[in-house]
């Protein structure tokens, strides 16, 4: 498992998903498609869990992406305009 805490995976400009949330996303994906997943898909998911940066390069990304949407978080603007 990942021992990395507080790191993020940026997938969409201005949005990110934490590595911690990625585990929930993958669990949701596995639960939804548990009867349609092949052994190579389980191996690919293990690769993603080991190296989360592989997610966007994975052939499973189009299938996993809808499960990411509820977990996206917006980055905070560091430079706010003051009146």
C-alpha cells in the first residue's frame, strides 16, 4: 500500500485527486465491474495502486474516469485579488 500521505495527482487543470481518494475510486470501480473484469485488469489496477501516476497512461483510464468525478477537489487560488 501507499505510505505516501498528503500527495496529490493532478488530472484536470485546476483540479486534483489525493492519492488517498484514489484507493476509494479504484474500490468503487472494482465493485461496479466485479463481474466484467479480467485478470489483466486486476494486474493493471495493482500497477496503478503502486504507481498512481500511471493512471492517466492506463488503458483503463476511460473506464475509471467517471468514478473520479466525485473525488475531484479544486486547488485554492494562492493569489487572490483584494479590493
